């Protein structure tokens, strides 16, 4: 019923920018807190950024000042604007939806398929 479709991943050089998008199916988007998480081989999935139904945000320390999360209720889409990308940002990035913000600040039960971001020269 609830599907998250991600796009925007790719290969970029250090210092460049990239925007990820996550489109959410159905009519529940406005009722969800949204988040971006990332995972590298051998590590647990970790928080990147979150945004509530009323646009409160939460960022991991490693991306503060470089990444910005935003949402468009009209498009049922959440974005992650990434700037000053570093090789350490290389990971699979996952979109997450938390219906009714039930688990805030922990992630909800709905996940996207993941999109690869590679930062390399």
C-alpha cells in the first residue's frame, strides 16, 4: 500500500552537490514524518536527516551545515539536498516514512529501496 520510490543517486566528485528525491504513494504523505538514512557495508543503517509533518528537522552531526532535508506535500515528495560532499558520504541512502510520527525520532516502518551515492575523484 505504501511505497517509497527514490531517485537522484549517482557518482560525484568531492565538493560537488547532489539532490535525492523520494516519492511516496497514496494519500498518507502529509501524515508522515520522513527521513533519510544511509548504510555502508559492514555497518548499521544510520540517521542522516528527518523532517516532521510541520517541518521540524533533525540532522546527524556529520551532515549538519551540508545537507538539507525538505518536503513538498503537493508532490508527496521528500528531498535531501547534499552539498560539499565528501568520500565519507559514500553509502546507500534510504528513504523512510513514519506514519503519524509514531516512532519519532526513531524511523518508521516504511523504507525505500535505496539509492547509491558515491563520492570519489
